[in-house]
C-alpha cells in the first residue's frame, strides 16, 4: 500500500484560499491606484464604491489566473 498524501489535502486547500485572498487584495490595490488617480464618472477618489469596484476587479483577475493555472495543469 502507498502512504502518499492526497494531492489536495486540507492544508493545501487552506493555503490556496489564503493565497487567493492575498493576491486578489494586492490586485485590487493596484487596480484602485491605477483607476482612481483622478475622479471618474461620479466615483470619487476615496469613495467606498470605487474601493468595492477595485476589489471586485482584483478578485476577478485573480480568479481568472487561478482557473487558468488549474486548466493548464489539470484539465488539458
């Protein structure tokens, strides 16, 4: 019998989730600094709407990167 651990253990899933949130936060910060340099169409530089929009864009970019990596490594 083989005693190899499973490919996706609970620890690895936890690390993936934590890294997803950390990377999406950093992406959101970069999107926010790029888009909110000046006021844009009723979204102020320090507005809550601009922050939520930027964090959503960061999560979308990171989600696409994670999905693409999973697709290239496991589904192709």
